[in-house]
């Protein structure tokens, strides 16, 4: 049982490191279908825009500009 847990844990760590490399370092678009980061951003951006102010203006621009740095910090924490 310990060996199976060790193998699963190592595989999970390798998968997270590979995903982080593809997201942060790789200079080209990744063509893999199943990507954790892609789903994360689709879900989070949809939620973020629905919660925020609807009318165009300075407040909406400020609200939307906070998304990128905050989402990167949350993604690093999630990994």
C-alpha cells in the first residue's frame, strides 16, 4: 500500500510541476486537451465577470485589472 501511495504521490508532483512549467515558462501554446490551468481560468474568469460590476467605467476596469495578479497567486497556491 505504501508503494502505491508513493508512486501516486510522485506522479501527482510530476504532473503539477509539468503543468506549472507549461503555464509559466513555455513560450508557445500547449496543445494538450486536458489541462488543469485552462479549466481553472475558464471557471474563475466566468465567475469573476459575473460577480463584478456590469456597467462600463473606471470601477469595472479596476475590478477586472485585479483578476490577473490575484488569479496567478491563487493558482500557485492551488498547485
